[in-house]
C-alpha cells in the first residue's frame, strides 16, 4: 500500500505485540526519517528510537519501540515536526507497522546530545495486535464544509488527518490565485493550555497529508500580512 492510500485506512494503534522489530526494519525506518520532506528546513530537529524501558507514559498500554522527537524552539517548530513525522506514520502503517502519536509521554534515562533542542513528543511503534487498518466509514471527522470556507474535495486528505483527542483544529480558506490559507482554531484558555502545542503539531500533520497526496505540486510558505480570521491563528499558506 502506498502512503496516499494509507491516509484513508490508518488508525492509531493502542495494542501491540511486545516483540521488537528487527534491526533491518529499524534501519529502514531511520532511512525514511532522514530523507523525509521538511516543512521548514531552517529548523533543526532530531529523534531517537527508544525501547519501552526508556519511556515514561501515562498510557496503560506499551509498545516495543517509541520515536522520541526533539526540535530547537523556533516559529513553526511544532508544525514542522507534525509534517515530518506524519510522513513517517504513514510510511510505517503502509508497511503493516502500528503507530500512535502520544502527547502524554516522555523519554527517561535518555538525554538528547544537542542541548539546543527540546523534547516535543513521542510516537509508539510496533506490530499491532488486531486490525491495523479501518474502513473509511469508521472515521469520525468533520465534514469538508466544516473545515473550509467552501467544500473542496482536494482538501479530503487533510480531513482524514489524526489530531489530539480528535480536535481537528484546522480550517482552510481559498485565495483567488488558487492557493490556500491554513488557520488553527484558538479555543478557550483551558483548550489552549491542554492542546496548544499539540494542535500546532496537528496542523503539520494535516499538511503532511496534503503533501503526500500532491507531492509534485505542494508548496508551503508564510505570508507577512495574512488575513485575520476570528477565533483562529494563521498557520501558513500552501499550493497543491
């Protein structure tokens, strides 16, 4: 299965076989990560694939591996991480390997050698127990007209993107030249406190789906003076 097809089949896996992946598979994962497309190439980031014993998480379930992700703190750094590692998520699931983004977890007894980078998030990785994929009618997602100023089937890949607690914080507007502006829902104080950085990652995840579906034409950029949208933060502009 290719990455674009995986968009409409993937699901977050929370039950894993405890057997570790083989070294050849882990090397293949590292090779894919090292060659994934970046949203902002000027932001330094890194990762480490860690075993269960090097992860602290509030989840009741465990996976044999976790990708611990780090980045220097710059504008758009969370969105960049979402963009890069959702490509990784799709790649792994296309290979039959389960994944899940985990906000409530962190590495333990491991220190990133680059002090300029902070820990961002972890992703669980391993062979799933039970079904890896789901049918398209099993997704619970907002309608296209609810995530955009007009219904646009070209945005369907973003519609199916995963997000923290399924908050789906993205909203798209159309420009006269055929480009799009992406906004992130602000929400209240409590939502911002809980989901703020996670929802920044989520917008990067949505952009990754649009990139995977439009690899030859996707282009991301930031406007100096974007239009304001009430109740939303501007998150960038793109062409597909």
